[in-house]
C-alpha cells in the first residue's frame, strides 16, 4: 500500500487505473476500502476509464493520527487531500466525498478552487451548514469499554461501525471532538464548479439536499431511493447518477 507524508503524518492511499482522475474521500469512522473498494466504486470508476485516487483520512484506516482533537477538523483533512494531489502531481481533479468526506471536499473546493474540476457531496445536504448533531454521545460511545455500555442509539451505531472496521476508537473520538469549523451559506454559494448532492431519501442525518444545492449556481440533486445514511453509499442509483454526472460534466 502506498503512503505519503502530510505535514509529518504518514497517510495511506490507493491509486488505480488510467485516465481523468477522481479523488475519493471517505466518511467518519470509515476508510478507503470500506467506503470505496468493497462497495465497488473503485472498480466501477476504473472500468469507466478513470484514474481513481482514494485517501485514508488522518486517524482512519491505515493512516497515522493522534488522540488530540486539535489535530483534526475538515480544513486540516482537506489540506491532507491537497498534499496527496501535490504528491501525485495532479493539478486538477473531480472529487467525491461521503458524509464527513463531503465536508472535506467542500473545504478543498473553497480553499483550492483551481484543483477541483467538479464535486460530489454524498450523504450530506444542508447539514453541511447547520452541523449534524451533538458529537459528544458519539465520542463517549467510542471511548466506552464495551459496546454493551453504550445506550445512545447514534453512538451505538458508530461504535459498532468502528469495531467492524477495526478502527482506532480513541483517534475517532478525538476526530469527533475536533473544532467543527462551520461553512456558511455565503461560502457555499462561492462554489461555482459543477456539483452533485447525492443523499438517501431515508437519511435522517444529512439534511435537505435540495436546500444545499439551491445555494450553488451549478448544483443538482440526486435522491437515492429508500436508503439511509449508512447504506446509501453502495447503492446502484447513486453509482449510476455519479457516472452520468461525470459524463455530462465532461
């Protein structure tokens, strides 16, 4: 597995296929394999003539991290993504992020607009502006001695997911407690690249995809029927919609 140095952290990534590049940024408590390889995204993109790059965010997967909340946050992880593009010599790319990865994608697009050809915000709608709830129950669930000790419903779901992915739970708790820099409506309105906002119709975490898309001049919505936040990522409607969006953008 290849690695690169991001301001002193050793971060893992994959780089497969040839053609126009697309960078994939996974969600909280996930990793590049769980979010993109196992659901078939990497194979799909490669078969469609794409060069696929996927990063393990700091503190996730095979990447280094810390147990200090000050070392996390979407802007910092957006800089990790930018350094990966620098490392690979990629000047401009399409970018798709899911959930937390969508926030990271938004900061990458805002802070380095020349590097992003188009953006796909998966699993996150207007929650990008408002936030998606209190992080403390999730952090406490990740720090608990046993899953059976966790009573909060959302906390249990993320704790079970972290165990399934064999993640560093204390690193994830630190990430969850990091300073959550808000993105304003005015900032989102500055995103002029083509954008696809893809959210499951049963997703009670993401917030309204229509309300987010309305803020941007070149955004459209893809509703993923009958899928919630956890299972929408592998849905065939999501995949087909992304392929169509990228072909139309080209």
